[in-house]
C-alpha cells in the first residue's frame, strides 16, 4: 500500500488571525507603498493564517523566510497575467488592479497555492524518509470540494497554471468528467422514474467512479513518456442534458505527473444512512445515499493526499452562481444548446437535498475517507470572497 503523509494538525481557516511573525517576515524590505498595500491584502485574508501555519509549523524544514514578499507579489502578478487582469502585457502592474481583483489574487489564489506547494514538499519529504533508495517523485492528488458555481474550476485551473509555471507537471480533472454516458443516464432515470433526483446528471449514481479511479491511478503510475487521456464531459450535448465527449477530443498528459487536482461539488461527501437521508430528503435522497455508499466513491476519495474544502453559509446562493455560469455558456454554445433559466432552477433544485444532507457532515468532520489527511477549509461569500468562519 502507498504511504501517505498525515500532518500533525489539519489547517482550518477562520479560527485564528494572521500570524504576525510570518507577515512581518513578508513585509521586511518592502518600502514601496503600492507593494506594501498589496501585501496588506494578503495579511488581512482569513487564508493567510492557514498558509502561515502550513509554512511555519507543518514542517521542520520550512520557515517563514522561505516565502518572501517578492515571491508573493510574483505569484500575484502571474495570476493577473493568466487571467488578463490589470494592465496588458506579460507583467501587469498589480497596483492597477481593482480591490476585487487584488482580493481574488492575494487573499485567495496565492495563499491556496502556497498551501498546495507546501503539501507537495511534505509528501516528497515523507517519501524520501521512508524509501531512501527510490528517487522517483510521488504524485500529489488534491481533492477540491466546493459548491456548484463558486469558482472552483477557475481556482483549480489557476493553481494548475502556477504549478506549470514553476516546472511542475500538473493536470486537473473534475468529478463531472466521470458522469455516465448519455444513454446510461437515461437508463438510470428510467430505473427510478419517481425519483426526481436521478432524472438528470449530478447526484450520486449518475457517475462512473471506476472511470475516475482508473484515471487517477493511471496519472499516478505514469512513467516518463507515458501518455494518459483525461476524460471530458460536454454539458452542452443533447440539448443541455450532457454526454461524455468523444474520446478523440480528450486532452492528453505525458508522464510523469507531479500534481493532480480533482474537483467536484459533491466530492468528499460521506454516506449518512437511510434514516438520516429520509429525514433530510425523503426516500429520493435515501436512494442517492445508497448509491454513494455502494458505488466506489469512497475509493476515489481515498486516493486524495490532501483536500481543499470551500464552504458556504447558505446553499441557496448556488442557484445564482449556476445561472451566471449558464448565461456565460450560452454566449459560447448558443441558447439552443444550453438550459433556460427555468431549467437551471429545476436543475439546482435536484441538488438541494444533497446539500442539506451532506454539507454539515463535510464541514464538521472533513471529507469522506480523508483519514486525517491535510485539509484546507474556508468560507466564501456570495461574491466568492474568503471570509472568517461565521
């Protein structure tokens, strides 16, 4: 069995303020008022304390001096360039960013990336200690659990770009990419004609978790020169009902793979049992919970070495976010290939029982079968901005 690093403690956001020593070390040598103002955005973020904790206490080999102010500003500048923010050019002026953009980069993306970067170094260190004669670098798999529409795909794509900029071979996959094929979804719906939660993709039972397991295992085992295809799902096919994209269109990644980012809105949910499921969502959710328990979702969860959990106070915000996504998709795919506003509402309604049934357990106990592995958990508001826990 593969050894996995278990940290001394799990970093959970919003419990403590920023660690002054770490932030002072970042600010040393910064005299430019713009740079100081930008760093203050990082220091005021609830994510900063978790990044500081991970860097200063997560490992004896790391210290506050390992991340300089120039490094933080460089990461933020790269994010701005990737996302076409601020002034044009390869090195946009961070001072030209709006306050919303500054918060997005320095209070969100940068500290999360630092946490992932540190986790990778820890896993490498632990492997070297246990397998001194094996000089291969282990693949880090990070599970990202976040509600629909909260920006997890954008976050994951930016983390992947930052890793690749640093010479780390990183790829990202989504639980959505492992949905059943269209005809299989239709069969599932026909099997449960009275269960509205299974008439459309999304809930447990509508995925092929074995495909996810095979994909993650192939990425982890890929040697130099090995090519792994990444499944993709096209939500615009079949009039917006979706279908697995043709394999000929799947992107490829060449091994060895250093980091895999696996994201999903229901990733890490723990089965609650029939009685609790019926209480939260009736017999319909009980059937969904049965699929979660009996299908190998847990085996997929167990393949994650660490977790990022983006939390929300009220699942109702998901409708607003999901509608924003569909409006953007219409501009690309055309109205006829996307859902109407009414269909979006109906679509999101099918997930509310799952949010009610599973979010409290995820937030209180961590992801299913995480087994004490590192977890970075934090809240975001309706504008997708991190904030201290309520």
